[in-house]
C-alpha cells in the first residue's frame, strides 16, 4: 500500500453533509478505508464478531497510519443481537474506545445499516459522523446496501425483529444458522438447511396449486423467498448483484461499494465496478480501500487482495440459481453436504462442480 502523506502535508478535508440530506461528499483525493458489518454484539456465543477485538484494534492502528478517513458502512453494532449499546460496550469496550481515539485523528463516517437500530440512538454516544450514503468525488458511491434488498429495506421493523428472532435462536442453540453453507458448515446450519428444504417443498407444492387456480401472483410470492435463499447459496447473497448492476448503469458512478452481503469481493460489471466489503463476522476480517477513483478489497491482516472468486458461480449461472437445484447438487443425505463441491461451484468451476 502506498504510504500516507507526510505529517506536514495538508490532507484534503471531507465535507459535512449538505443540508439535511444524509449523504456525505468527500474529495476524490482522499485515501479512504471502508469496513462494514462488524456486528459487534454482547459477547455471548451468538455474538457474530466473536473475540477479534485485538485483531480489529491492530487494523485501526493501520487505518490511522495509512488513511485519510474511515467509513463504517453499516451494521458496525448488532443491536438485533445485543439489544442495547450498553451491552455491546461491556463486551467490546476496547473496540469502542479505539474507534473513539481514531475519530480524534481522522474523520470516521458511519452509514446506517439494518442491524444497528436508529442513528439517533447511537449518535449521542459515539464521535462519528452519521449518514445514509457517501460519495467520493463523482466516481465512487458507498452505502450499506440494504436499501436494495427487498427483505431488509431501511426502516422495516418487521425485518429488524426477524433478525432479532434469528439472533435469539442462535443464542439458545449456541451455534450459527447462516448462509452460505460452504462458510458455515456446522450442525446448526446443516439442520437449518434440511428444515428449510422441507418448508420449501411445501411452498413449492402450494405454488403449484395456486397456479392451477389461476392465482399466478400468489404462486410467485410463494416461490420468491426460495429463490432469494437459493441465490445466496450460489453466491448472490441478499440478491444484490442485479440492483448493483442497475445502480452502476443508471447513476453515473463508476465504483459502487456496499456491505450487507458479508461476502467480500470486487466484481467488474458492464457499468463499472461493484465491491463488497465483506464482514468481520466469524472467520472473516475484510475491508475495502478507495484511492484514485478505484477500489480494492482486502483481507486483514494478510492484506491479500480479493477479487470476484466468491461471485463467479452466481454470475455464471444467471437466473438458474434455485434452492432446489442447489439441494440436488450438494446434499448427500443424513445432514451431510458436499462442501468442497460448493466451493468449486462458487468459483465457477463447472467441470468439477457438476453440470
């Protein structure tokens, strides 16, 4: 990574939000680091961040030395899991103190996610600049990404309470139930997929009946969530690839940076570059670096660059990403799944992953 400007050199200044619009605008010369989806919880077994506090503090030292600004692109705090910021502070006080110290050295921007409650609840306690989106020059746009996920739209309280119910289940069983299976191959996720397959078979049978009754729209609604889940297993988590392509084609920006999907990567599309920052949940620790109008996605602490490896399967398959196709290809009976084949399919290795 290129060294930061010398201490005596003036750094470009980030602008404050314009009027009441929750959008920040930064100078294109800024060297900006973007991290998202820390999901800092209450320290229980269901805390997705886990015990990576020391690792993240090392990362913050790196940001302080190398960058001009830090952007937390949503879901830094998981109030769906922890319920209150006080419980997060009790579990990860060192991380919050480290972020506060960093905010005295350089601007820290916080963009609203779907797990961190209302910004009005967080703002009095944290020295950040809160908004909904951030633009760097005319080329780069940064958001959390849930505004383009029909099942997690901003302000959707039903979705928030659904996330809280999910976190409660994980708290009780002390094990995650997550997608994609290839990253969360534990008894809980294996059982969860088996249960979902049975539920999906019921929804599919119901859709057939509804179609025969001429209720095509109701039938499509029955299948919609199955397609949403299935697309996530093939690599399009939260169904963000299509809306990302649409934003790049219609907004005029050349680089779009989102979080939300927990799948780090940099994907070249016809309208520009879509980058996902990934997350700091479970075994992941990834981030994005924006400089000179372009973005790279990296893993910490190795700083290994991440490309489109985890997206190739979804891009290659187009609309052919049903959950039932995934199940037929990778389920091996008795709650066992072919994880190696899943990884190959995610990378777009058709020959070895099957037809």
